[in-house]
């Protein structure tokens, strides 16, 4: 079960930003071990969903999270520091030749608060099919785009989202942090608005809960710990077929804030 909700207040020239967050990770009901790993350390919130036989997936996800945690400790979170950390994780994974192979890897998906510019912004990052959702103005939107076979089929118009739910290739991802490939995440930059809430989760949640289900529990539970606890319980009750990892981050902003006409300010970098 999740620990108590954590919080952090950031002072700005025009006001403050308060973040409140909680996370949980669970083996699920059908898996022998938990290959997910989670990092909730201001200003970075990341979920890693490992894959690979034996303990390969655990190694991949834990090394990615450990390298990103070290970057947080260094006080420099940016696309450049994130990519350096992931390059180091690739080397770490490759060094475990007895337990990893070409099928070993991990998703890395999350969001961080960027205070380096004149105006604070959020930046989401994504490799794989874990997800970042944004709850804003009473609605829930998926910010990240899955790197998966079924998403490519949906984007090509060859598959509907409904058909994708039970597709035999539903677990096949097209991008991961693994022992042989250095992969650059997709990034999306977002405004920091009062009342926003983020959900970062592995597909162990989205296999068991629809977007409407996630929205339901956000509306039912304002406290991040209560929200992640309720989502986890529902995912387990619905089958718990995979490891489940969830982060919920609440945003309170005082003082002036940017124009709210659009949620996405810019895309900082995209993979070719």
C-alpha cells in the first residue's frame, strides 16, 4: 500500500507551486515477481515497466530508475541529463549477460517540473507503453503516445481502439530501454496550471481500468494516496493480470499563471 502523501512547495516571483504526490507498485495477482519500478523524487516522477525472462525485466527497470534517481540527486533534470542516465542504464543492463538478452528492456515514462526557464513548465517523457495522463478542467487526456504495435495499427487506421483492447499483439512494444539500444524519449512540454493532476502508470493499470475508470477515481479521491490506493484495488479486483504501478501528482498554483487556451506549449524533442 502507498505511503502518506508527500508534498513540495516551490516559490516563484509571481506566487507558488505546491505539488502533492503518492505512488504505489504491486506484483499483481498473476505474476511471480514485480518487474515494475517507480521514482517519485521532486522534480521527477517516473514509472519503468521491465520485460525479460527470469529477473531480466527487474534488472532493466531498477537500473533505469537508479540512474534517473542519481540524476535527481545531482540537481539537474533536463532532456540531456535524462538521456545520459538512460545511456548509463543501457550499459548496466548489458553488463548482466547471465540474466539479460535482446528481449530484455524497460519502458521509461514520466513527467518532471522544469524551473529552468522564465516560466515553469511540465515536461513529459516516454519510451514504451506506460502512460502519462493529465486531468484538467474535469477531463482526462492521455499525453504520451504508446510505442506499441497496436498503437501503430491504430494510427494507420487499421485498428480501432476497441479492437486494440484484445489484440494478440497488445503486449508488443516498439521502443524500450534495453541492453543494446540507446533510445531518446519523446518529450512534450505543458503549462503549469492550478488544479492539474497527473497520473503516471504502467500498463498493468490500463489493462484493468479504462480511461473513464481512472477519471472516476480521480474525481472520487482528491488526496493522491487515496487515489492510487483506489485505482490499485480496482485493478486487482478486475484481474490484476500484470504488475501495477501508479503515481498521482496534484498541482496547486497561486499567483499569475499563463494563458490557458492551450495545454501543450511545445514539443521539445521527438524521435526521428
